[in-house]
C-alpha cells in the first residue's frame, strides 16, 4: 500500500498519518509493506496518486491532507480538485483510494478529526482502503453466474 500525505498543514497531516499507522498495526499490515509518499499539498495528491496507481505496485492507496477554509474561494478549488482527482484515479485504475483529506472551517475542527474528539480520519481512510481492497478481491475471484 501507499499512503500519500500532504506536507501543507503538517500539524494535522502528521496526526492523520499516526492514525493510519495505527490502523495498519491493528490489521496486521507490516510497516515494510507500506510506502509513505509526501507531496506539497492537497492539490498535488491526485497526480501523485495517479503515478502510484499507474506503477502497478500497490493494491490500495490512501490520501491524507487538510484544507482549511480561508477568506477566499481557494478552499473550494483545492478541495474540489483533490476529491475529483482522487476519485478519478480510483475509477480509472479500479484501485481503492482511502480518502483522508479533511475539509474544515477551522484548524480546531481539523485537529478534532486528526486524533481528537472526532476520532482519526487517517485511521478511517486506511480502514476504508483495506476493506474496499478485500471487496474488490472477492469480486475478482467470484465465479461468473449463468
């Protein structure tokens, strides 16, 4: 698996990555089987995910980032392109992409979702990717029906 992590808002994304590592441990995935790939920001997550998916090396990807609303429309553009791009990668490659990109109004809300009162969305993104990879494997192995 590969985990793509945004360096922007790293106070938050480092905590999301901590949650991701905990989910891997809870599911028995050895650390050596996980590549962590750092990118500048959430906007760069899709292109890195595309390259990772195209490499054929990974059974699933996880994208971790944090976009906090500001005073300009920048938030909508970055968050929207991250969502669209990561979704496109998942569909084009039939590859699970766990979505752990927070889109919040404040830093406090982001921290609450990165190991605070609202849990850890990094953990949840890994869990979603692992579960979806299992489902896709079951569908691939299923015998065709008459």
